[in-house]
């Protein structure tokens, strides 16, 4: 068993350094998650987003400002980022990106430009389908 594992790991590392991986990397697309603060009365949005491996920290975008991050889907295809939002009238924790959720992943578009566009509004947090411009997911604030 150990010899077989050694063989596969050796093959993987050799192919990584010896072959052109551009077609392989296309299987792991890059996504850009953008969160826009559209809260009423120019309220501040306190947000914190993280995955199993990355804590992106606390951010406070002002009214009509945004916070964004980019990432590539992991080798297992299990990439998940979740966010916690807080403002004076509510709070919410939700999945901002889940590669295993086709509706969520598909809203970010296909091809080279994959943008997941979330808007924090007074009544809810919304995900806009990047290709159609329609809101496809809506989470109401918890009080």
C-alpha cells in the first residue's frame, strides 16, 4: 500500500513540474465574491467571511462600498465560504459560496469571469445571477 501511494504522489508532483497544467487549472476556476453595502441611512455593515482554511477577517464597508476576495476552487471541489453580517437592525450567517451547490455556483457565471455578487439591503441579503441580473437568492435578516 505504501509503495502504491508513493508512486501516485511521485507521479502527481512530476506532472506538476514537467507538464503544462493550464488545461488542468481550468477545472479549478477562479471566483470573485463581492459584497455591496446598500443598507439604508448609510448604515455600516460589519462582515466576516471564512472557509475551513481561510479567515478573511472583519471588514466594514461604508454605504455603496464593497468588499471582495478571489479564490480558486480546491482540488476536491469542496470549496465553501460562509459569511456573518451584522448591522444595527439585524444579523445573518449564510454560505456566500459553496461549490457543491449548483444554484449558488451557477449564479456566479461561467467562463473566465465568475463573479458572485451579494448585496446587503435593508430587508434582506441578495445574490444576483451574474448573467441575467435577476435576484435568485434572498436571505431575510434575523433580529
